[in-house]
């Protein structure tokens, strides 16, 4: 029977001399970090990204404040779940419609106007808390309105990165956008807990309203982003 003889040394595959099969202790830390080249090379993307990060953190702080406020009003976990339902139903029902709106108009204007509307909703959250209205239905209504606006804002916002960055920077830009989501989901609730403990829920709402200033500035300074190709009339038939 043919085969390796007993006691023969094991055959170890050789590594590519270019280092593709080895982990260089010098370059490995660089590979683990997010590529920040888009922030250095594109002023417009940098403004937009910084504003998005600050606004996303503020949004998570408001989400924390709303859920906590609902629980203190009702002492019911089911009522807290109602906030999630108020956000999910409009997102599912109108998500595709929001995308079709973005295909028929200037995306920059859509995001700018919808961000202004979101800032107004955040201000209403803050006002109802400052006035101590303690109305559960009002919190639900504001959550639904916010979700409707988000269903228009987010699809248009997702088209910004390919418009602001050259093709070679798109993967790095996508990674930065993904980091924004994870960073806000982590830092937002943590910061909200600290702020609420020190200054109450009112402070969380007010910080969110202020954070929209950076987001609005970043979008306002962007160039026009008209739709590409043939204009489609907004509606479910355009989906």
C-alpha cells in the first residue's frame, strides 16, 4: 500500500510569501480598526456623518426616556411594548412608500424637511414631559408620527453615501455608517441612564432636540441630490 512511511515528518503547507496566510502583528491592529478615510477626504460626508452620529445618540436617549416614562405612568410592560408596536406598524405599512417618495424628489430636501419634522416631534416629547401632561395616548400618537416620518427619512438618507464618496471609498463609508448604528445603540441608552439619573427625563428629551442641530447643519450643507433616471410618481404603484 502506498503512502507516507511511518515516522515521516508531517507535511506543513507553506504560507504565501506575500503574507496572505500570516497575521502581521504590526498591520493586524490597523485591519481591526474602521477605515476613516472617507472622513478625511470628503468634507460633506464628514459633516453628514458627525451630525448623524450625534442625532442617532439623541434619538436613542429619547427612546429610553419614552419607554421609561410609559412604564412610570402605567407600571405595565405591555404598555411599554405598545411603543414598539406604534413604531413597527407604520414602518412596515409605509416603508416602501417612503422609498418611492425618495425616487421622485431631491433626496437632500426630503431628508432636510423630514429631519425638521423629526426635530419638531422631539420638541413635542420634551414639552409634554416638561409640562407633566402624563398622557399615555399622547406618547403613542407621537411615536406613530415619528415612525411615519422615519419611513420617509431613512430610505432617502441611505442614498447619500454613494453620492458623496468615490467608488473606492464606499466600503469604508458603509462601515462608518454601520458603526454609527452600533455606537448610538450602545452609547445612547448608557448616556440616557446617566443623564436621567442626574437631571431627569426632561434632560434626555432636551438633549435630543439639541442634537438635531448638528444633523440639520450636516444635511443643509450637502449638494442637491436629484433622483436619477426617469422620475416616478410616488405611491405604492411605483414600488
